[in-house]
C-alpha cells in the first residue's frame, strides 16, 4: 500500500506506528491498518511470482514482516 495522503497507521505484530508505504506478506497474527478519513493511494496485490519479480524477494521472505 502506498498512501498519497496521511501516513498509514498500524497496530499489532511488533508494535504500532505510521508509514507512508507498507509491504507485507502473510501473517500468523492480526494487524490493523488505518489510513484516516481521506484515503488516496495505491494497493497492489501480487502472486508469489509477482512479488519475486517486483520486490526481488520471495513471498516467503515477506511472511510475518
């Protein structure tokens, strides 16, 4: 997810914070993302081959991060 407005706030996994963009894999615990009242941005969903091609890592390397 890439936010074109306010940073994406998140809570869960290993704490809380705010980022302008987020890349994540599959998780074994819950995480909540919140982008605020106005949401403008891009969300891209990739299959394992797409993740490897675009990000240069395997989908397994994104798991839990």
